[in-house]
C-alpha cells in the first residue's frame, strides 16, 4: 500500500496554501529569478472589463425579456463598459465572442467565457526556459527534488545556494490567482515552443478521485527564434478583482521590498516591471542611502562563529542626541543567556547551528523629520519611512515573508516599546534588516505557506537575541544619549577644596578693594556694593555646598537601601527553597507513630531552620542604622559567616569554596558594606558558573576567598568564564549586565553598588590578575580596605 493523492489535495496545496495574491506573485517572480532571466521579469495585468461591470451585465441578462432586456441592449452595455485602455487584441477577441451571441442564453455563455479568458495576468521572463521533458518530469511533479539536491549540495560545501525556491510547490501559486493556466516556454536548444495548459476547475470536478485522473499533457506549439529561451505564464479566469490601485499597493508594499535594499550597492538589481493595461505601476524606490544616513540613531551588529565560540558585536551611534559611538562584544557565555538557549533547555550547539548573520537598524524620531538632500522634502521623507518601516528578514538578498510587513512585529518590539518609557523603539520608527543565507543558516527554513520561518530552536534564539539587542541594549543606549550628557561618575566634588578656593577669592577681593580705595575719588558706596555682591555670592555658594552635601547623604542612603533590596531578593529565594523543603519533610512524617524515623525527620527539619537562621543573621548588619557604624572588624569572621550562610546553595550548585590567607586581618569598616559586596560577588559566581557548566558538562565550580594584610584586602576568585578585558570598567556601570532577565526588572546594579560601598569605606573594588585562568579575562576581584580611621 502507498499514499494516494486525491485531486482536491492539489487545490489545497495551491489556492488554499498560498495566503494572498501578493504572495502568489512573489513566488512566480522568484521562479523567474531562479531561471536566471537577464532581462528581469514582466508582470502584466490585462483587464478588458472590470469585475463589477461583469456582474452588472450578468444581472441585466438574468433579468431577461421580462425587464425589457434584449441581446442587442446587452451587447450595447458591454461595449460601454469595455476598458478603453485594454490591449486591442483582447478587446477584439472579447467583443467578437460577445457579438456572436444570437440569444440571451447564448449571450450568457459567450459573455462568461469571454470574461474568463480575456482578463488575465501574464508573467514572462527570458530565463533558461523548460523543455517538454522538464514540463513532464519537473513542472508536473509536486514537491520535485530537482532544485533541492543542488541547494543541499551547496549547503554542504558552504557555497551560495543556487536557487531561492526548493520545495517544488511554488508553481501552484498560479492557482491562487486564476483557475486557468497556460505555460509557454522553451530552452535555447528547442525549435518549437513547449506548451502546457491546466484547467484547475477539472480538479474541483474530480474532487475525491485520484489526482492522476486529471490528464495533463504538454504539447509543441509554434516555432521560435533559434537560441532564444523564455517562459510565459498566462493566468486567466481570475479569482480576484484587479485595478491599478490594487496592483500599485502590492507593488509598493510587497514587490518593491522583495530585494534587500541595504546590500546591493554596486550590483545590478533584478528588474521587476509591473503594469495594468500597459500603464506602468510605479514602485517605491529603493531606500535612499541619504535617508539612512540621516537617521537619528543606528544599531548594527554581526553574529559569527569564531575559534573561541559564538560572538556578537554591536555598534551604536546617535546623531540626534550627539551621543558617543559605543561598541559591545559578547561571547558564547553571554549569548547562552541572551539567546534564551539555556533558559529553554536547548543544547549549547544551537549557538553554532544558528549560523552567522548580520543586521542594521535605523531609528527615526518622527517629530524631528525634515527635508533631506538627495531624498526630498519632509513629506517625501515621511512617506518613504512609512513605506519601509519595520524589520525585514532577507535570505541571500531576498525577503522572507511576512517579516517587515505593516503590523508585523516578529521581534516583539512593539510590545516592549509600549511597556518602556518614551515608546522609542517601535516598528513604525525603525527601518532595518536582518541578513541570513541558505548556506550559513541552514536551519532557518520557510514554512510551505510562506508565512515565516518554521519553528525551531534556532529561530527562537535568533528572535530572542535580536529582541534583547534592541529592547535592552539599544534602548538603554538611547536613554543615556537622550540625557545629552555623560554620567559624571568619575568626577568627584570636594567641598573642602571648593571652600578653600572661595576663601582665597574673598581675600583677593578684600586686598583689591583696599588698593582701589587709595586712588578711587568717586562714591565709596560703589565699592561697598561690590563687596556686598561678593558676600551674597559667597552665601549662595555656602547654600549650594549644603545642598550638595545633603544630596550626597541621600545618595548614600539610597545606595544602601538598594543594596538591602537586592540582598533581600537573594534571601527570599533561599528562604523559599528552605521552607519548601521543610514542608516536604513535615509531610513525610508518619503522624500515626513517633519513632526513630520521626526523630530523624525532625532532625532534618532542625537543620533547615538553621539555614533560615543563618540567612536572617546576614540581614542584621545590613540595616541602615547598623551600616552607619564604622569600627575595627575581623574580616575573617565576616567572610566565614557569609560563606557558611551559602553552604546549602553551594552544595546544590556543586561549587567548592575555600577561605585562605590571614584569618585575623583587621579592617576599619562598616560590616554591612562588606556583607553586601561579598553577597553580590557570590550571587554573580553562582549565575556564571551555572552558565559555564551548561556549556561544559561535568564542570565543578570553585570559589576562593583570600584574606591579605597591609593594607587589608579580600581577594575573591571563581573559575567561571570570567570577565573579558573589554568590560574591565563597564561592569561597574549602573544597569550594565549581560544576564538574561526573566521579568521586566532592571538589572546591573550589583557591582555598581559594590564599588560604591567600597569607596564609601575609603577603599576600592578592582578586577586583577588578567589571564590567570582564561586569556584576556579577569576571574579575580580585589577589595581594598583601610586598617584604621587615619
């Protein structure tokens, strides 16, 4: 036994599977591209009488003699409704058939037949054409592998794919446009035209019969010029109503965007000419380079596989806000989190099988649009942005539908933009493209209905990465640039120095006034006014200093509160785990007996309570009042109880911890600051060791805390992926983090707060020992402290 294909299956694969007329035309044009047509492709819609006029005449004919309708009157109605700009040949054929009618019944038949075959769509090219054998063995074979073999061979050899289409069903898209198909084609070696005629209504009639019950046989037509090759697809018995406006809409919204406008510089674009009754449809021109250059901000990037694994490089620039040019580089450890591969439980190999791709996005502030040289006035610029807005996906230079269509939000940017401040990065303000290839991204395949990529882990990773790039990294960059100034984190205001400077200026003024009085003959009140003015300035400065000091105190308090909040989140997580296990232990107790088993269960419960107590104990020194008290502390004791508080967590994450060095190092510190700094470092280690283990199964994590003296220092190391040298300072910036957040909660405050706390203690937090474990990476933090109040 084997599958038998019914006639209606053919209809499902064509008229039902292809989602729109635009997609059908898109598929036919792709066939011309694959045929290597050096003159491009012509899509000519020829309409003798509009669908609405056809329906009106049919209605009159059905009214019949009773309504005073005669054959001659109906013929007159047809002549009035014929399109004046229709091709003369078609008009003559249409009228010839109608004029031959002798009765109302014959008129209905002739008029319907004339309408069916003289309204048509012709898609023609000068490609390599098809022989009779090609028509039999390839064109009439649904799902043919003729191109698939060549494409797969190219993918295997790492060469460019020779064809855009490979599924062998695109030719059925003609069924979506009309119920009658005539193919006229020839290769350069053919002497005659090869003709194939298909009436799709025959498959409707056959319905449940086998598909092969509908006999289709190519035949030879008229002679052709020697050495010429071509293909002409003639589609009639049109399903939809066509007008110039409708064809223009398809041309501008779909066909004009068929080819990648960003990467065809210096290359001849495949020509697509569209017309209705010989009136050329003007397509939207290619995105002007000058328009893209005038964008208010840009984001470009490249994802690639290197010897060290996956790598993503981002570049941000802004003109509107005069922001700095920023570059970020992410390695495979970062990308495991950013792509959602780890969170989804996909294998690490997805990062490799995803394949190389690049992208570029241009952002336009619609309120700041203006006339652009080489493009046009403000309205032209606005119209062009509207026509091209959205993020398109291009494979080998040709668009993958429907990505980039109006209303398409395949990267989820509009949802992100609506939930973010400013609503900046939505699809209506972006023009962009993502470029993939059939060879380089072999897992990213189209659905058969041409409605996007097939679902697969690589597609999920692609979307997750791009969404993170735009909604997080680019969004944050624009927010910073929008402030029109760089964060002055390295500039410190010293009130004592400023006060001394004002005092010096006051003395100079007094000396100058004394000198002036010796020679000044005018009104002495003028000199007093000068003196009084300076005194007012001095008072204003004093008030400003007081305000700055108050703000610094508030900043420190907010920093402390933020630190408490971050640690509470960690503790809440631990308490949840501990209490869940406690509940499970209690449920396991057999309440009908109190024996050794019960005793053991309660012993386990006691151990869990100890965990809770240790975690709660770390909260006490973090209270705001406790954090204000500086005193000489044994750093070894502080480190010990912090590490012990994480014992269960370290066991779960399979991490070995070592405390070494001088256990009696004394530091003049605020205990809560030390706790917060180490808690953040531990939290980061747990996360990144877990990520590193995902890529290296069987990996055992290690954390080392070394205590050093003169000056008192704590060196904290782990054997995770480490921090690349390019981020030696940026990791301490507020809100900088490559972790993947599972919510909209902001991240990236931990190390910023840790360094702030270290500086408040009169010390510092630094990355040291580059390359001690991984080349060009840091795995060790050094916390330097003061030994006394001096």
